[in-house]
C-alpha cells in the first residue's frame, strides 16, 4: 500500500520522511477519489501535527515510520468517524420512519430491503413503502425484493404522485402498528430543482425520524457538491455506502462525510440482501490506504 | 533584471522543463477537479510536455497560455474518434441484405456495464432514436438477475409503443401476443441464471429475423468489473449472440474507477473482440466534471457514441467534443 511503500526508504531525517510519506498519501487519496481541496487540507493538518510531535531523539527509523503512519491513519479515521449527538436508535412499540434519498442508481432500493431485513432480524415489525413512481419498474423491483425477504410492502401501479403514495403507505403501516417504516424514493440530483422540491414534499408528509442518503462507493469528484445539496434539502442523518465489494475504495465518501458531517452507518458489499455490514472507520481507512495490518498500528 | 513581463509574456522563449513544471502541475490539478483520474491527467500533461519541450512560445504568449492550448489539443485528440461511424448507414447495409426467404438478419446491439450506471434507461433512449429512424426494434430482457429488470423494460416498451402510436393501449398485446406494437416489442423469458441469458439472446435473434425486426437491443445485468465469476459469462454471451455492436454504458459520476471499469469490460470479450462504443450516462449530474469520458477513452481508445443527459427518451446526445473540451478547460 501507499503508506508502506513510501516508508520503505531509510532516510533518518524526520522532515524528509514526513514529506515523502505525505506525497504518497496525497497520491493514494487522489487515486481513491477524495476531493482535491480536501486532500490538500488534510495534508496540511497532518503535516502540522507531525511536525509538532517530533519523535524522541534516539528513536529508530521504524518507530518514526510507525508514528507517521499512525498519525495519518488516525486523522482519516477521525474524519470519517464523526460523532453525532443523538444517533438514531429505533424504539420498539413505537413508529420509526426512515426515508431513503440519493442519486440515480446509487443503490437505494436494494439497500432499503437490506436495512429492512437487518431490523426485522432484530425483532422489529418492518414495512417498505415504494415512493418512487418515476423510475420504470421501481415498484416491481421493491416488491420482488420484499417478497423474497418476506417484508410487507406498499406501493401503487397507478398513482403517479410519490407524495400521495408515501402518505398512503405510512398511514397504512401506522394503523397496523408497524415499528419501522422504510420509504424508498426515486433517484435525483442537485441540478434538477424540481426533483429536490419533490423530495422535500415527500419528506413533509413522511416526517422521517431518520433520513439516509445512499452513496455509491465509486463516485468521484462530484461527491462533495451532490451530498452537500442533499444535506441542505433533506437534512439526512446518516449515509449508507454501497458497492464496497467493487474495486473502488470509496474516497468520494470521505468528501461526502467531510462536507456534511454525517456518519456512514452501513456499507453494501454485494447485490444480495445479506451483503450488508456495519460501517467500521478503521477497516474503511485501512482499505483506502492499502494497509493490511491495522492491528500492528493499533498496538501502539 | 528580468521582470514578470519578460519572463512570462514576451514570447519567443524556448520552453524548458522547469518552465513547465508548475504550469503542468496546475493543469493536472485542474483536470483532477474535473474528475479526470490522476493517471489520465498524468498522461495528458505528459503529452503537453512532449509537445512543448524545446519549442518556442509565440510572440506575447506566456508558457501557461501555450500549455493550455497544447492541453486543449491533447484533450480534443483523445475525445475525437479515430474513425467516423455512420451507424444508421451500417444498419441499413445489413438489414438491406435479404436472404432467400426475403428476410434480413437483424442488427444486434448488446449493452453492458457495472451496476446502476444506466444501461436499461439508455438502451431505451437508443431504442427511441432507432424508432425515430424508422427501424423496427426488438428489446430483449437479458438481465434475468436483478429484481424488476424485466418489468422495467416492459414499461419502457409500453412507453415507446405509445410514442410511436398514440392509440396503443398500455398493457395490451400485439398481434403476436407480445408486449408492444408493430414498431417495438419486448422479448422476455423471466428470471434465471446465465444459461437462460444465452438462450434468450439466441432465441431473440432468430425471432427478430423471422418477424422482420431490423434491430435487436439486448439489455444485460449490471456486474462488478473486478469479479471474474460475473465477467466471464460476458465472453460466452458475446460468442453465442454475436452482437454487431457491444456498447458499454459508463457513468459520469464515477471517479477514478472508470479507468479500470473500461479496461476490464473491454478485456472481457477475449482477444478477438472489443467494446465498440461507450455511452456516458448522467452527464447532467456532474456539472463541469466531465472527466469520466476522458478516463474511459484514455483507458481503451474506444469512442463515445452518445452521452446521456437526463432520464427521458430524448436525453441522448452525440458528443460535442468542442463543448466537452471547453468545459474541461474552463
Ligand atoms: N455490487 C453491488 N451492487 C449493488 C450494491 N447495492 C446495489 N447494487 C446494485 O446496483 C444497482 C442499482 O441499485 P438500485 O437499488 O436499483 O439503485 P437505486 O438507487 O434504487 O436506483 P434508482 O431508483 O434508479 O435511483 C442494482 O443493479 C443493484 O443490484 C452493492 O452493495 N454491491
Ligand atoms: N440524471 C440522469 N439519470 C440517468 C441517466 N441515465 C440513467 N439514469 C438514471 O439512473 C438510474 C439507473 O438506471 P438504469 O437504466 O436502471 O441502470 P442500469 O445500469 O440498467 O442498472 P442495473 O440494471 O441495476 O445494473 C435510473 O434512475 C435512471 O433514470 C442520465 O443520463 N441522467
Ligand atoms: Mg430505486
Ligand atoms: Mg438494468
């Protein structure tokens, strides 16, 4: 990985080591799609931290390398591991509404069912609402997923207003005392204002306890602007990062988290309903930097 | 002493490596902000360097202006297709050749790409374009994996049938008992494994020949380009279906992974077969960040047939290289 390679040179000079290291880090981050402006901010932060904590004289080269490595690692972990004052925790015997938003094709519909199964396994009574009346076949997709996973669902083939469908679905499941209602919506992007307006209207009738933005791990430099715009309009409280089984390392997600100060809660690791994991900042950052042995870092 | 003007603007200056270093660095950063992968940005600035080292700046022209002009040239070169293709003409040539039954072989497209990039949607836009050019189109549901994939195409066929003939009643069957009408029809056989995919593809092509469709458009399931078990069926699929054109849909939102996506899909069909075209989708969602198209063409040399600029049937455009280059240089 970038970190190890950069450190395989054996210069004794701390400052030189730091610079070599940072250069490699910058390259690795840019190659994994972290926003370029954010990369240079990170670089400066890490550099000043490193210069402030010069290793004790007489420490070995290997120790110095470890120090640099750990500082970089921690800085990135801190960035993606953002604290939320009151993280969303659904309560039993109560109605918790979760609304999904995101760009076209990011994996919303797939992740809705994954999350529904996650909560169902934990004993919640979960229902799915398809408030995507735009995308061709959207209701069939959600319906087939829901049937396979044995999750009750609501949607309409004839109603074209997603606000209406969302309203009806929520009412139906509330009446039947469902504890978690997950609302899928259609894909949208910040350039089309009418689509964002629609999202706001859906959210007014749905009144979500939690809004989740779904982000594709392969997203590039557009991640920052798009997620910022979603944050401003939908005030989502969490991110699900999909397609982490792919080749992309998900640097776009770092830009999204930095721009919105919103945590990633789950990652999608495949097309099947069980390909879903809790987000772990440490394994995410180590994959990003290409470090195999995080344990050795953690020892310190 | 040499002032700023002398150093930068006077022109007629032999360009050295040190003159270029900071200028190229700046241009590289600019390209990266436009979503050009660092690897592709390096390649492009290398081109500029080769172009300019040892040459002289024109009168009253700075090194930076000269380098920008050179980069503009390099971008234009990379995005301009090597051979011009008149696809409609090519289709007419094939569908004009009748066999002894008086029927022609259909012109076959298959659409491939990673998950969720816009394959099915842009296939439908392609269908609309071909219908506008008076071809009869058979849409084939070869994504037998993703939930709702067949129904998604069915909705598109209903929409397209209605656009071609206002009196088309949604949900009605045509004279052959299928979804669609005389212009456009859906060929489907439900869900199943990759054996089913190949079977559907072959049956569809025969059916299109018998029923005198000009065009066969085959949708395929999205797949991860780094998974051999998902990628290897593509090769046998292409060998069996023998598509005239294989089009990969690449998504403008995708970052550096687009380089590898393009390479892996281009390599998936074996040594004797390549991708024929890209469609770059979702260009309306990235503003000025048009780098993906550069990345994919840089990785493979495969030309861009169309760009997708929205979610409706008319949101398919031929790429204006000039527009793309200006946007990237802005
Ligand atoms: N490999 C992989 N594929 C995924 C993952 N999550 C979703 N997909 C695939 O990505 C594609 C798009 O997923 P959808 O759930 O339809 O995305 P969406 O955001 O609902 O799309 P729209 O409703 O059209 O905006 C599908 O082919 C899914 O199977 C994942 O974690 N890994
Ligand atoms: N804004 C915009 N959205 C697009 C464009 N092309 C496709 N989409 C949207 O992207 C989403 C995914 O499109 P699909 O056609 O289902 O993608 P796919 O590649 O067939 O997906 P899978 O079959 O699941 O792999 C849908 O919501 C489309 O409306 C485009 O050019 N612009
Ligand atoms: Mg969806
Ligand atoms: Mg599809």
